[in-house]
C-alpha cells in the first residue's frame, strides 16, 4: 500500500476542486512551506513538504493524471508515469507570477527537485541540465484544449457521432511553422544565445526566466512570416467529428490525442467534457433509469399488463394483483450500457395508482358495494 498522503488532503481541497481552487491552494501552501522562509532546523522538513504539495498540484491539474488518480489512487499514476513525467507539462509559471521576491524562480525548483527541473514561466517540465554543456532550446508540446459537448440521453444510450467546432492555434502553412518568411531561416537569439532562457539574480537566488525576445525558442526570425507575424502559428476553427461511445455520463471526458493546439515539438490533446441533457420520462441513477408510470385502479386491484416506455421502445410489463401506489418494478437490462463494457443497467418503474375523480351513478354503486364486502 502506498505511504503517500491523499493528494486532495495534501492541498486541503475537496475532490471536486476546480483548477482555480487548486491553484489558490497550492500558492498558499507554497508560501507556507518555502524552504528559505523557515528556521534552518526545519529546512529539510519544509523541502519535503514542498515536494509533496508540488507533486499533488502536478497530478491534480493534469486531466489525464487526475482521472487515473481518482480511479486507481497513487498506484495508477505511478505505474503510468515515470518520476520526471509526473511534473512534465505542469504550469507552475502562472501560479508564481509576481512572486519572485519569495524566490520562486527556475533555479529554485531545479535545486529543490534535483533531476527534475521546471521552466517556471513556460510551465513545461524538463530535465535539469548539468555540467558545462550549452543548453538547447526548450521543446514544448502544444496546449491541451477542453470543449463541452452536449448529448441527449438517447444518444448517450446508443452512442453518437457529433460535429464539434474547435478554435485552436495550428502550424502556419506558409512558413511551415518556422515563423520565418519563405526563403529565409531562423537565427540564434542574440539575447539568450540559443538557450531560450535568461538568468536574473535576486539576492541569493538565481531565477531562470523565459527569454522575452525569442519566447523561449532560442532562435528568432529575422524576416518574419507575413501570415503568422513570426509566431509560426495561426488561429483557425476546425470542425471535428467526435465518436461518443454508449454509456457516457455528465462529466465523462473523452481524449482526442493530438487535436489540441500545435507546439514546437508535438501538439496538445483535446478533451471533450460530456453533458447528458435531462430527459422528460427518465432520470438516471448510475446505469439504471428511473421512470414513473400510472396504472388504473382496476388493473392495480386485479392485475394485468401495461405498456411502459424504454429507450428501446415500448414494452409490456406485468402488474400483479393488489399493486400498491409507490411500488417499483425492475425491467432487467433496460437501463444504460456501462461505459467500460461491464454490462447494462436496469429500468426501474415506479407506479402510481390513478383514482377516478368523477364517478357516474352505476360506478358509485359498484364501489359502494365493493366497499361493503371489504369491510365485512
């Protein structure tokens, strides 16, 4: 069993915490456990705590890692990702913007985490460089995107293909993503000399900052491409066809690998967040469907059959004699399919007995006669 503490407990947040909740909690915890803001005898303890909260933040702010953790706990994340990959892609930069006076620079993270460093302003994990070898330009993947997709309950039952419009940055077709005008090339950035970073000293700290001139790429386009203005990317809106599998629920996330924004090395991913719209006749309870139907008084007393709607069409359901209002019957296998292929839920039919509001003379006489026999 893992000796690690629960990540949500580490950050002091609830399991439904939003990205902003996680960011706020991490910022507060980082200030509290900064190793250089505690007494010398507590420095090691603070470093360990800082590593723990940083790992929790890295996992819970990554949709893929968070989904694995929520389902399988620490073992799911540890089996899927190597140590250095836990932090890869984590946007620590936006958390610590404006906090350099506290020592949150790239050098701080590289010293604290040993083999695992961070591009604090860029937010992408990297291997820390050692020795006197000159650094190479940072290669990052594109940004992940998230799009909400609404489906009806019937579509969630059968599965459906949906067209989704996705605004995103893609590689410029004119310059092939180089940012340089056709016929020209990029040259080494004169400000950072190809490293993509500049080191700024602040007191006892050395902070690594993304080079403002080249944006961390290590090179510049002396003659920028007119189409993308030297960025190498242009914003477009693509219409993608999404296959929504049977059994999705509100909050289900589908991943389309490589359909996020383009990056210098690899594109990001697109995450589709499903919302299943309310249905007029059914309420969903996990993989079961709940519906309420009305049975007339004679059938409730004598028994019989009644037509009941399902997502597959109408079926006949037996009503036993003496059925009471509020009774619930189960139609096996008429619920929702399990998203992971683990069977199908049931349909639960709750019946209400319809009591006539108006009776003619004959009906009243018959009911009165029946009442006398029941009393006797």
